[in-house]
């Protein structure tokens, strides 16, 4: 595993958050300074809320479909209004 990778930092930070091992134990196990592990832990905690705030692609796709349907309804309403007006003028 690459020590500078985001995956590695996340793995070590998750273990630090679980508190099953002390920072010293994690430091020895992964050959990373305890201060670095503390920083990764703090960054993970601080950024974890953003996972739940982000839009899912499926929701974005549904929003586009709804927007297109509203546009189509508007166009059809205009056509119906035009036809109603022309029918009344004809008779």
C-alpha cells in the first residue's frame, strides 16, 4: 500500500477514530508519526458530513426529467389555449 495515498490515510484515520488502538500503536504499525495520524483523523471527521450533503446522480437525473416534463406541459398548455381561441373565433 502506498503510504501517501488517500486510501492509506483514510484507513489509518478510521482505525484512529475507532479507538481500538492508541496513536502509539497505530504509529508503530503503519510507520507514521502520531501527529500525522491525528491530522488525518481530524480531516476525516471534518469532511465526513459532506458525504451526506452531496447530490446523488440519480436525483440530478430525476430533476432534469421533471424540468423537461414541466417544459413540455407548458408547451402543451400554450397549444391548447391557442386552439381554444381559434375554435371560438371560427364558430
